């Protein structure tokens, strides 16, 4: 490669400018890594901002208290209980429908117009903005079916929202089961459903569970559709017990903006649950949920029922018909307030919410990873 | 005889099960139908009272005023502005990550980075909203102050930036799939002609995967257009025609959420107006999604 060798013939010689071209390649890698770290850095910044703002408010008291007008006393008890109940309702609706639908599309569906219509519907459903599901819920569940602004409505809405996720992951998991499994079962006389139920689905289960977890994590963090169906921002009762649980005496009243009110000033408030208003002269006035009353200064609102009543009237499903709040709505409400103290508890609620969703997502990723590693067909 | 009976019973059972499975799958069509029905029927009520012409041409959106005006343009301008900012962040970053992961990174790094990035997509949007309002906005205010730009506490810029960060995983992950679907032989051919890795990536692999990449970008765009909480928290609620991302403005989604936050006045024109806004949103995202799927199909057919 020296200069005195015939220059035109040396095909091993580096073409002019190669160094520059290689440098461009190397700097691209640099920028690629930078871009990757912007993504990862966002996560770090997000978590540290939340911990910095709200970490000190994250106490057991915070998890065990109801929301309050006083940010120092407010907590997310009704919010996380509400979130769990909504998720249970969501799972009970979305999982069976989603898994069955995914199985149908992969194992049974004939190639025809209806099948491709279903596939187009699933694909489009996945792209519909979540707030549109809220419009559907208001128009259909709240207005037409008259289900009210309840946990059942929320569960129905969120299950429609995550249905495409469950369907798509079920399909992928079922598709991943080798054809031989089905053939072996069919060869020894199993019917199609027996083969599916006893052989295909069990092997597809880890994949299906991954999809369900991702769907659940989406449902937990979802806010917009629940705002539309009127998830309350101030719920001072646990939907799991009947109103009037004596452990939680304050029933809570909200003003016309939905903000919680300690009825110290005279104002018109909406009562959240059945109970008794204790007037300043200690006379009592029974009130019903939803009723709007003018409360004079000094009135307090108490539940009328006792813990015993709550236990007696408990049914396995009554919570479905209860009003609710969930963690994202609680956090949103606190974020929209001007006082700094509310921002702190919003951050604390955010930490809990983020921890749950990241944990669920991490679990799903880990499951998927295990799946790829352990199964060698 | 007994065997015959069993088979028959089994067959009946099989048919019943197949029917149940079919009904579950067909629910997807019912849901889409339900969405279209609810949104359209309320929107039609709305257009019975407000002329469609006013809806698309008026530049004022004041549904709560005594003399209300219903022009969707301000809301659309907010939506487009925040989406443009989001894309300005997510497209370069997402594509850089995609090309890097697919053409340069070792499989080890890829296996590590991809799922971690996917965590970004799993963060609840209300948390992103908080982040935009209390981290990005103050940061931008400090960064922009030396240039004489005064950034209001609510602005489309920070909401858009955070939306962009949110859709990076969508764009990066789907584009990477498209890039990796390009056959190895094309890379080898390019390398044999003396191209460097980067030249191969940008001039051979990327053009070959461009429809898949475009589909990824459009899907990301569709997510940004439909995003509610980030803009509702960080972008403000003023429905004015925005010309700069440093302004505050309301998006279509933020308007719907804002109305819903009050007591929804069922049956009124204001109630119908959120469905009309929803219809605009639905049409936008459906068009994006259909284009994206058409592009996706094209790139799947190519190889």
C-alpha cells in the first residue's frame, strides 16, 4: 500500500474518504446511544421528580386516610380500594371475552368476510383514543342502560378499552403453540375443543397471562374515560363496605364543582352517601345520597348506619353499584389544584400509581423473557 | 349405540362452544358499532342545532357563553400544535433508537433496551401530565428565559414534548420491527459493494423499510392526537387558535375532559358538543390508523 506500488491496481487500498465515512458511522452510534438514554433518562427524571416532591408524604397514614380538604390529612384509601375494585370488575369482563375471542380468531375462524371484519374491528379498536371509550360509556352505559356512575360502568368501560390488548396477545400466544400439539391430540380422538382446551390453551397460558397483565396495568393507569363517566374526586367511604361503616364516620359532601367540603361555611352541598347531618344545635337531619342541602356553618355530616348494618347488608356484588374514585382521578384532581401541598400528595399518589404500573409491566416483560428462554419446541 | 350418542353429544357441545367463541370475537364489531352509533347519534343532534358549516369554518369555540359559537378550528389547532411538537421530539429520537438497535446494537443490548423503553409506554398518562407541568415546564421556562421568551405555566410546548417522550417506544419499537424485517441479503449486498454500516442502514435498509417506518410514525401520531390527560393537565384550557407552541391552548380531547369534569348537563347542546368534538377526533384517528395499516400491509408483502 506504499506510494511506489502501482496505485491504480491496489484493490486493498482504502478508498479516499473512508475514514470520514467510518467516523460518520461511529458518531451515528454515539447519537443512537444518546437517543436511547433520552428515553431511559425520562424514566429516571420522572421517578426522581415524583420522589422529590411527594416521597415524604408517602406514609401508612396516607394509604389509610380518605381524601380531605386539608392536604395534610388527605390520603388515598378510597382511591386505591376503588382502583382494585374497578380492576377486578374489568378483569372479570375483559379476560374471558378477550381470551375466547383470541382463541376463536386463531383456531376456529374460517377465512371469510366476517372474520376479516372482526380483525379490522380489533385493529381499529386498538387505535381508538381512550376518551372515546368514555363517550361510549356515557352514551351507552350511563344514559341508555342506566347503570349510573358506578364501578360496574367503569369496569365495563375499561374492559372494552383493554379488550384488543388481550385479544392480540392471546392470538400471538396461541399461534406460538406448534401444530404438532393439535395434531397429536386430534389423532387420538380428541375433538377440536378438547385439543384446544387441554393442549393449546395450557401451553399458551404464560403468553396470555402476559397480555392480561399488560391490559390490567393499562386499565389501572387510565384516567380519561373514567373522568367522563364521572369518577368522583372526593369519596370518603369504601365501596366495599356499605355506606355508614362506623369506622369512617364522615360521609362527605361535595360542592357543585365536585370539590370536598367540610361544611363550615354555609353552602349548598351534595351528599355523597345516606346519612345524618348534625346541625350546630346538635339536632339531626337525615339525608339521602345525591340530595342537595344547604348546610349552615358548623354542621357536620355523619353516616346513619353502624358497622353491624354494614356487615348485615353486605352482598358479594353490591360494590359494583357503588360510586367510586380511582388513583389516577385522585391524582389528577390534586394536580389541578393551585396549593403546593396538594401537589405534594399528588406526587405521592403518583409514586404509588407508577410503582404499581411499572411493577406489572416489569412482571409482564419478565414473563415474556422467561417464556422465550424456557420453551424449546 | 352408546358411542354414537357420545359423538353426537360432543358434536353439539362443540358447536355450542364454537358459537360462544364466535360471539366473543364478534363483540369487537359490536363495540366499534356501539362507538360509532353513540358518537354519531349525539353528533347528529348537535348538527341539528349548529350548522356543519359553522362547525368547520368558525374560528371561535365558546360553547359555554350566552351567545355560543361552535367552531372546531381552535381545538384542532391545539391538537395539531401539540402533535407536531410531539412528533418533532419522537420521530428523530425514535428513529435514531430504531436504526441503532436494529443495525448497530448487539442482541444483548437490544434485549435490554427494548423492554426498558417499553416501560415508558406503560407510565400512566396522568403521571406524565404531572411531569410536564412540574418538571418540563419549569425547566423550559429557565432555558427559554435568556432568549426573552416567557413561557406561561400552561403551554402546549411542554405537553407536546412529554407526549413525544411517551410515544418514543411506539415509534422506536415498530420501526425497529420494520427495519429488522429487511432481509439480510440486502445488507450483505450493500456491504459487498463497499458501503459502511451506516451507509447500508440509511441508503439500503431504511428505504426498504420506509412504509413500515411510516406506519409506526402514523400510529405514534394517532396516539398523540388522542392523548387527553397530558394536555388537560399541562396545556391549559383556552380554546384559541394557537400559532406558537409556547402559547396555552385547548385540544379536542382536553375540551371533552373539561366538560366532563363539571356535572355533565345531559341532553343539552353542551353535552352534544363533546360528541361532535369526539366525532372529529374519531375521524382523525381512524384515518391515521387505516393509513398505518395499509402501509404496514405493504411492507409485509414486500418481503
